[in-house]
C-alpha cells in the first residue's frame, strides 16, 4: 500500500543480490533504497551527474534499519522512498522494502547536502528545496 507522496521503485531480486542460501544479503537492502532515492530525485528533474555540475551532492549521514523478513531470489519487491523531514541541508527519508503487502525491511535514512568539491555541509539549493516542498505538499513536513 502506497502512502501519499511516497515514491515506489519495483525491484527484482537477482542471484547477485543473494548469499549462498538464496536470501538477500543484508547490505543489498540499502542498495535498493539508494536506487529508490536516486529515482525519486530523477522525478524532480535532478540526476547525480548534474548535481556535481552545480557543486553539490547528497551523502548518507546515518541509517537506522530494521530487518523483518528475508527476501529471496526472484522475488518482486517494491522499494519506497518517502520524505519525512526536509531541513535546510538535510533530508530524512522513511523507506520500506515490501513483497506484496509484507514488510521485509524498513529504514530511516538521513541524507546531508554537501559541496561536491570540499564535501563540506551546504544548504540544499533553493530550486531543488522548492521541488521537495511541492512534491510533499500536504504531508506535514517539518524542518
């Protein structure tokens, strides 16, 4: 079930995502979540290579992850990215990995905006900040 304003990316589990027992290796859930955040940015008109051209990029500051049930080879998953908090230089995402309606993994991922050349914290560019606001209208974001 998709929440309002939440981006969803379909992901298929391949053998390269699994361990010897055919179960998704724990760190690969974070890779799936990274893909969902990247595609969410793409829907706002931004791509990673273009961010560096504007001298900023996003880096993961922290991740709080709970693993509930395993995903297995060939599973069709849905990976969500919902913006929970929009700060001046940070984004807090609620993310989930689901198989059907079954929650397999959930996480809060804090992402910081930094300059591409020095990797020092910087504010999210106004144009992108405003796109986050527009995309999240009515979700009760706080900063």
